[in-house]
């Protein structure tokens, strides 16, 4: 309550500089996925790279490619709601469709393995009439679900760094 306009101007300048450095923190967080939850055949980074590579090969635009790249970024800090965390990170920088797809991909992925986990594989059906249902279904079917192949050759993270900085 005692801050002056000059104090807040200084804080805003520092916050603006922090925001500008966000791409570097995202790149660092993606690199950290390479050391996360080592129970899978791939590190957590490899499926992210595969998803983004598949999206790029499939003709997706830069926003959706970056969305595919960071869609599992929340796995470490929010394993039960990683989709929402990743969407919150990217939402200010992409169109609504991309943020919605990233936010809902977790429930859409259950279609592929929900039965094995004892959850409703068709939980995504509550969104059937949503305008971006088909986009999320495509995201999961063609880019996310297909991205657990340890033999797949995806682009390295360095390939996507300019896209992250652009978005």
C-alpha cells in the first residue's frame, strides 16, 4: 500500500524483462523432462519432441507445433493435471484452440488406455459438441498417442527453439 508510482514502474520493468526470458525457461524445463520419471522406454522429453515433430510433418502451424512440444511440460509438477498446467503456460501466447487442445488432451488421451486404468475411456464425450473437439481428437490420435516409439527419429529440441522464441 505504500508503493510509489516509481516503485511500480521499476517492478513492471523487471517483470517485463522476466517475461522476455520465458522462452529460455521453457527450454530449460523441456530439457529437465529428459531426467524425469524414468519408468518409460523414453524419457519424458522424447514424446514431447516426437509429438512436435509429428505435428510439423503433418502440416500444423507454429502455435500447434509449440503446443505439441510443451503439452506434457506439467508432468513433473502437476502429474494429475499436467494438461491444465501446460495450457496455462501457453495460453497468453496462442489462439484459443491451441490452449483448449492442450488443456483437454489428458482426458482425450484416456480414450486409448482408460480401460486399462479403470477409468472411463469415453470421458471426452462430454466435449463432443465443442468446436475444438475434432482438433483435440486429432492431436491425441496423430501426435500424442503415436509419440512413445523409442525408435522414432524426431527433431532435436534445438530445431524447435526458434519456434518457442517466436511464440
